[in-house]
C-alpha cells in the first residue's frame, strides 16, 4: 500500500542553518515522532529505532536511513526502511528542497512516498494515510520550531 504526502514549512532560520540541522542526527532524533535512537554510520547513512502507534497497533521499527541526491545546501532525497516484526514493514523516502525566503528564513518543501505491508497494511488506507500525514506534519512542525526557535 503506497501513499504520497506533500507539504511545506517556513522556518525562521537561514538556509545554511536549516541544511545543517537536516543532516544532524541529534536534531533529527529530537524531532522525528517516536524516535528512540538515530545514529550516524557515515555521511549518508544512519541507523534508527522508531516506536509508532497506528490505530490499535504499536510497533518498534528498526531500520536505516540513507541520504541521496545531495545538493548542499538546497536539496536531498532521504530514504528509509524499517521492520516492525509481526506488525509489518514501512519504507519510503522524501525529496526535500530548501529555498531562502530572505536572509533569515527558509521554505522547506517535501514530497514523501511511503509503502507499508503486513498487519499495518490491513488497517485500511484512510487510517494509514491520516496517521502518516499527521506524523509528517508533527516532524516538520517540530523541526521548524527547534531550528527556527
């Protein structure tokens, strides 16, 4: 089951600061909903553990995150995949683009694609889509507050 989530967030911080935060495991760990751990393995790879609750199912996903198509400080593609045991799996990616909005603000645009399988996929597309949009919104809002605050 695949879905697409798009949006944008205006962050009250210069473009370079936003770019650095998008590549900082400590900032990401604090802003990804349910993130238990996020460790940098290389300049383009991180390992992650995330606990998510989707409807009646709560699962711990262990997986990895890879950064591709790097165009510092303007854009990259982030791809991730996690396995949640009997709950199933989740994988996806997002194209992230940064545009300066004056010297002290940045527009962050994202287009994310996600695919889920296993018990989670049986919950129904509306629940998964609404939960995914909520989680994406929480991340980008929290990220914007942390970086711009």
